[in-house]
C-alpha cells in the first residue's frame, strides 16, 4: 500500500537545466496538488488538479508546468531551473468530498539548484 | 482573505504539556486540521476538528477551537522526544477542496 510516491527523493540541478518531478498515487483520489516548502514560509501551492484532465495555478506557479497524465499521475516540470527553486517539493492527494481526512502527502523531493 | 499564522518555534521539556497555537482569518472555515512533519518526511494528518465543535480529544491530543477569536490550538499531554517535529495547522473553506496551511511550528522536546 504505497499511497503517494514521489520520485526522485533528491536532485541537484545546475541553473538552466530542466527536470520533471513525478508523483503517483494508488488511492484513486481525484484531486492532486504540488506544494513547495521553504524555511519560515510553510507550504505554498504551485499547481493543482481537481480531476483528471484539469489543472490550475496556485499561489506560486511561475517557472513551473504540470501535467495530469491520468488519474494516478501528476508531474511537475521545471523548464529552466533557477536557484530560487531550491526547495522541498511535496505532492498531495485528496478524495472528492472526503473532507475528514484532508490531504495525503508524499515524502517529498529535495531539490537543490546550483 | 485567507491567512493562517503560527509561531515558529516551541521548546518544552519531556513530560510537560505542549500547546501549539494557530490563528486564521476566514470565518467560513469548515474543517481545521493539524498535521505533523517529522524530519525528512512528508506531512501526516494528526487530527481534525469540524467548525461546529469547540473541543476534540484524541488520546494525548486535545484540539481547542475558538471561533469568535478565530483561534485553534493543539495540546500534547506528556510530551515525548518522539513528538519533536514541525506541526502545521490548516483550514478548509466552504468554497471547495483546497486547504490553506500555516507556516508551521517547530516543536523541540528536551530530555
């Protein structure tokens, strides 16, 4: 029972490189989210997908793109990485209408851009 | 607008009670949550409270909600070193599926 799986767990990029962070869930949840976590700033929403085939911008979308490939997978792409994107990235999921349980989080991807 | 605030840091001695506080600004919150993040891990749901409740108790955890003051607190009784973590409060508004998170409170438990 994997829940929410994020890959990779760690990554170091050079400025200007691109990469895709992967998130996959096996809980049949409709909604998926990408957050970044920075010291003293809590969690900030980058993008979300309320259901398969839809994506919307969150609070800090600049420099990122997303793809909701199917119900299970929601990827986050950095086209040209910048040092300001050094952060810990979390994917989260939620079942529609299951408000008691909040979000289920992955274990995070720690990204350093040098 | 939406804004959830928490103090950054709390230090307690093992065996003492910890109280982590959270304030929010939107009165249309329906559910409020407490999450725990251990080092190097993702966030895990600890407990939640529905907006029509004043208090919820779950073993060592007590959640108090003061809707008039828009204040939420998490009390951990008999705090243990394993409780050292970052604790996030979050609110869900009437509007939909989204949660808004506070900045997190780092709890340090000294032996």
